């Protein structure tokens, strides 16, 4: 304990205290460095926030190095500030390279601005989503089918970028799919990761269409690695299904005018009313042999009423 106390005492009291303060202020380079430090530590997050922070901190350390070299004339102060300036410069170059590597094609950039950026998704997360679909936009020509009823397997999830898709079942129109909507969200949500299925509807391009497609197994691997992306797609798919439910106007008729959507049997169910009981037909009246054929009482009354007096 005594040795520790003597160490702290020597550390605190070994240096002489300041008896007189310097009257003149430091040079403008020192104050400029301080301003760079204050403004630099106000930076935000993300790639551009890091660029902001490292650029201003690097300028601050550079000004401090110049101040130490010209005014203070202290090699140690100059060395430390110059090393910190070099670190900030390397970090700035590295972040700039990362930002440049995250650049996307025009269609992916528009998709990010319209769908993912309003949700606060960073470019790094969006880059993983784009790489999962191999950064490829697929073209579907007019009147070509994306899926055929009872034939096409459900092995991917697609998002329409441009164009319009017509959804039909047994040749009867159900609804349209517009840009920024999933083509097969109901089919995707109806299956578990280990299950397989086929389309119960036909999807036909009414115009030349462009869409992004994620393979089912590859997308589930991405979900397993990044839970945030899994929750993001769960929200997007749920919202897309809700929009399709509200947009459906012409549904398949079942029975006495009741309707339900064949694509969403789990979400829209109509119970048919019980049919009325069928009564047995009345038994015919048999006349006994030898008995006169009398008309009913109502007919006899009518006959008497119409008879001339």
C-alpha cells in the first residue's frame, strides 16, 4: 500500500504546479485544430457519418501536428498527432472504398430509394439483399407467364420492379400486381421452409416486366445469418398480402353468391349457410272401391256459388 501511495503521489505531485499562466493565446492553427475536433465529434452514423468524422478529425490532428512542429517545437507532440492523422486518413480511404463498392445499378438504386430507404435500411444491409439475388433483374416479355396454375413450383420470391402482372385462376381474372409488389407473397407465406408446393394461379405479364427474384433456399440461408433481414422481409411480405386482400375485387364465386380468394385460403374464409331441410313429397290420396268421387269442399262451394239461381 505504501508503494502504491508513493507512486500516485509522485505521479500527481512530482511535477511543479503552474505558478503563472501564459498571458498570450496560442496561435490560430491550434484553435483551428480545436474547432475541427469539436465539429468532427458531432458526426452521425453510417458510411457518410464515418466519412464526416474521419475527415474532420484528420484535419484536426494535422493542424495539431503543424502547431506542435512550428509553435511548441515538441517532437513527441508532433509524432502522436501525426500518427493519429495517418490513422484517420487510412480510415477515410477505407470507408470511401466501401461506399464506392456499394454502388448499384439504376434499377436497384431506384428500388432502394422507393422501398428500403424509407424503412431506414442501410446500404450495407441492402447490399447483402442485392447480392443474394446475384444483383440481377429478370425480364418478362408481354403475354409470357411467370407461373402456370398447377405446374410451376414455388421455389423463389420475386418483387416486381416495372410493368404489370395479371393473376387468373381457371381463366378467370383475380387481380393485378403492380411495381414494388411481390409476385408470389401468398405462396411464399403458405409454405414452411422445408415444404414444397406449386402455384394455384397463373401469373401473366400484361406489359414488358422487370422483376428481382431471390431463390428460396438461398434466401432462407440469408435469413438464418441475419435475423434483421428475416424480420424485414416478414414485414414486407405481410404488408404485401394485406394490400392484395384489399385490392381483390373479382373473386371466385362459391355457391350462393359467396366469394373467397383461391390464393389466400388461410386468410379469407367464408362459411356457407346450411341448406334448408328437404320435405318429403305428399302421399297421394287413394279412393276406396265403390265410394263416389267427391270434389273437395272448396271446389263444391265454388260450384254452388257459380251455379245459376
